[in-house]
C-alpha cells in the first residue's frame, strides 16, 4: 500500500523553495553558479488528494544562464511534459493492478483515456526493468512492483541521474527533473 503522507502540493512547494539552481550546471554550456531568475509560468498538476483526482495550478520558476539558455526548474514529483504527478500515476497503477471493475469503468472513474493507462503500464515495466535490471525483471504490472518503486524515496532523482530522463517520462532524450535545469 501507499504510505505517502505528504501531498504533492506540499512536496512541490518545498522543492521549489529549496531549489538552488546553482547546484545544477547548465545543460547547454556546462556553467554553474551563473543562473539568474528570469520568469515563471503556470501549469496544472493532476494529483491525488483525499482519495480523489485533483487538479491544482503550480508555478514553475524559470532561470536564465549567462549563455542565454533558459531552464525550467521542475520538482521531482512532477514529470516533465506530463500534467500528471508521479504519485498520481503510481497510485493509479497500483489501483489498476488491484481493481475489481472493468478497464473502461476504471478509466471513466479517473478521467483518463484507456490508451493512457496502457501507455503508463508499458512505460512502468520498461523503466522498472531499467532500474532493477535483469535480476528482477518483470513482464507484467503487479501491485508489489508498484510498491517496490514507491518505497524508494530517492528514486526520481537517482533514476534521472542514471538515465538522464525521469521515471515515467515519455521523452527518452529530454533532460529534465529537478532541481535539474530543464532546457525548454
Ligand atoms: Zn549556459
């Protein structure tokens, strides 16, 4: 089961306030310590709150390097290029693997397309196997596998550091995950 006590909104706020872009070199020129605050933009984070799907607006700060490149600073609990929080996806995958209703009923309940849940399952298996390697390879989605991933607090950051894309991110060559500078 999920033992996440902190909401995505709280994680998001603490990540943003602790984000120090000086720790992350520019992905274009490699310089560090040279960022200046540039701007911010608003996006929607779809998260799981009190047993329900919830959409909350979040503000993503953007910094500019001396080379001119701007970088968005996206916290670990948000997946680059995705409106869904990592927590939302993992909880839904867990619920999907233990559901007693049909796929259509499940997707209607959570307002997601059927193709989306299958895309997530496929990506979860792929990224799970990347992380754990051949020793612990899985071929299908199981609640235990979701639990195993969820219990590793440092997974989003460590996964990104190893593979240079985020867990459950559908852009294999994009660089992002925070407070890593995300080129955009
Ligand atoms: Zn730069």
